[in-house]
C-alpha cells in the first residue's frame, strides 16, 4: 500500500509554539506555578506521544505533578487495544468529576487511540461533561491550538476527524527518563490484522525521514543517553512509503554508526517483514541489542489466515531458526492471542506447541477482545469464555515454566548490564537490564551508578526476573 505522507510545514509547527507562548504569558501572570498531570496508557508509542504533550505543556509554562487534585490541567493519553484498557480509562475519567468539583478551573483533556474512535468521542460528549478537550493522535501536533481554544473560551473542543495521518517535526519534547529514550521512526500501520484497532486509530504507515531520525539519535548519544529504542507498529516496513533505497536494516546500521556508548533496541516487528538482511545486520552491529520481539499471535495456520497475518507457522519457525543462526543467544519475546473467534481447542494446541517449540524468553498473552469496527468483532465466536480462560491458563503455565528455566540458566554468569533505576523491593537497591532486556534486581550499590553499564553477577532468578550483585 503506497501512500503519500503529509508533512506538516515548519511554519505550522512554529504557529503551535506561538500558541504555547501566549498561554505561557498568561500562566506567568498567575500567583502560583500552574501544574499539569499527564497520565499515559498503552504502548511505547503512547509513551513517546506523552513526551511531546509534556513538551508542549512545558512550553506553555506548566510544571508537572502526579496528583490529579493539584493539577490545573489533566491529560489522559488512552489506549484502545482491548476492552479492559478502555474500561479502566472510563472508570478513571468518571472519577475525575470529584477533582474538577474541587477545582472548577481545571482543564481535562482526553487524547490517544480511544479519542480517535467516533463512539468514544460521542460518549464523552454526552456522558462525561467535565471533559473539555478530546483529540485523536492525528491532531496531537495541534494540541496547543486546540488547548488555547479551551483555555480562552472555556468551550468544549472535539477534534478527531479520520485521516491517513501526517508527520510533524520540531514538536518540543520532555523525555521521561535521562538514560533511555524512545525515538519514533514511523507512525501508523497498514496491516489490518482482523482483530486490531490500531490501523483505524493511528492511520496509514508513514516514515520519518532518515536524516530526522539520525539527527535525533545523534543528539541523544551526545546527551549521554545509554539506550535508544526505535519505535513503530511495524518497524520492518520502515521507509517503504518514502520511496528511498534505505530500509530498516540500513537505518539500524546508520544509528549503530553514531559514536557513543549506547544500546539500540526496536519494536515492534511483523514476522512477514522480518528479513534475513535484518538478522544479519543485527549480528554485525555491536550496539544493536541481541533481542527480538516477534509477535506470532497464533500457531495455527487457519487462525493466522483468519487474522490476516500473511505468514504461516512454518514461515514463522523458519524466521526464528534463521535469527538464531545469526545470533545464537538472542532473546526472543512474542505476543499471542487466545480465543480468536472460531479458534477451537485443537487449534489452540498448535499455539501451545509453537510456544514449546520456540522457547520464548517471555510472552505477552492476551485473550481476544472484540474491537468495534474491526472484522473479527463481526465473526462467529462460539467458544465459551470459561474454555478460553482455561486455554489461556494452560499457555501461561507453559510459558512460565519456560521463562523460569531460561532465567535459571543466567545464574552464575556475569553480565554487563545497564543500571537503570532504584529498586522498590526490599533487599535490593537498584534495577538493571541485561542486553536482552531481562530485569535484574541488584543487592547493593550507589544511586550514582544509574545510567552506567556495570558487570553484574547473577545470583538468583525466577519466572519474571533475575537478581545479582555488582562485580
Ligand atoms: N504492532 C504490534 C502490536 C501492537 S498491539 C505488532 O503487530 O506486533 C500489541 C498486541 O496486542 C498485539 O501483538 C496482539 O497480540 C494484542 N492485541 C491486539 N489487538 C487485540 C485484540 N483485539 N484482542 C486481544 N489482543 C489484541
Ligand atoms: Fe495491529 Fe497487526 Fe498493525 Fe500490529 S501489525 S498494529 S497487530 S494491525
Ligand atoms: Fe494502544 Fe494505541 Fe498503542 S491502541 S497499544 S496505545 S497504538
């Protein structure tokens, strides 16, 4: 699917910054600092979007808080991937009625993937009248302009027109973390897996220009970031819309060539586009972490076809084999859906056997959740939820045993890890990540080590994490 990407002009982004300045002038005239609370749900793409929302808010003169009662502005950046995610958001927005009653001047904004769904915007309009501004991912770059309308006129604003999507460079950012950074390399998705809402709410695939991605990565390396994660719904199709000769593997190599001590991660990859060239490039690039998140969704060919995934079990297993041929100790993680409409327990057994056969280091398991507007939501779904849950539990048990076994194999090894935070659990002081992104809880050490690579001897492990001590 070839699309022509709309690039927002620098003048249009400058205009947004001018709205920020106007708001900043008014905020500066107030007695106390104005505060904003940005609450993020969903995937890393949403985390990255929230960094841009914070960037704009800071340019408007807001400081940040995590307390909804102290906030003058609340922005809820939502996820629509499963019903459970949406239910949580509706529950939380409902509860904000109380915060707003105590603080009538408070501005409440709802954005992200749910906000792009027409039925959600309608429900907010009718039943959640304390929400002032609703805007989808397509309108994010125009947040200051939309916010200014609410800020000055106090009318409600709804902005979620459907569009293929655009790319805006030059939006300010406040990064959440000084050690690890997200870099979006592309937006949207063209794959239309039959269960998935993402293509409807995030628009068509569109890639940032390589020079924009590379200059952002260069700045991060110069600023001392130790980990850069390249983000997209399907990073393997990077560049296809640009008509350039550069593909994702070439981009990875170009990021790898940037001087500095940092690791490169990326997500997510679609198996149909994960190429031999990519596996070879990863093996050759010393900064690219030896880890691959490769969602398989189902181990059964009929179900994969009904999901519109464009690969079968044999192709998937062959990709895993070729990846391991290039990087023998690669950490492989995946996503899987149990209870897709029409999936029988016999078909589910194929998913279970694929999990046993591959031996993933970790697996993200989901029960199918019908999403309004997607083809799968209209399919016959005769299996009772109790049977889906029983199958789901069998899968989780099988994976837990595999993860525990994989983790146990780390005991006694010394691994160079990135110290990335303070550990909240008793008996540990720091958290660290192996190059394969396994969590390590570290017994002792100074907080000053956060943001450095250190050798950690692994002394224990369970299904979910490792623990150890600094060498
Ligand atoms: N772009 C990524 C996935 C993003 S969504 C990719 O293609 O790999 C993350 C995961 O949520 C998916 O991999 C899938 O396993 C799960 N998921 C998506 N839609 C779902 C639905 N309707 N019900 C249950 N799980 C779903
Ligand atoms: Fe959804 Fe499929 Fe696109 Fe992933 S590749 S975002 S699962 S449509
Ligand atoms: Fe959710 Fe949107 Fe990400 S639906 S998973 S936040 S792209």
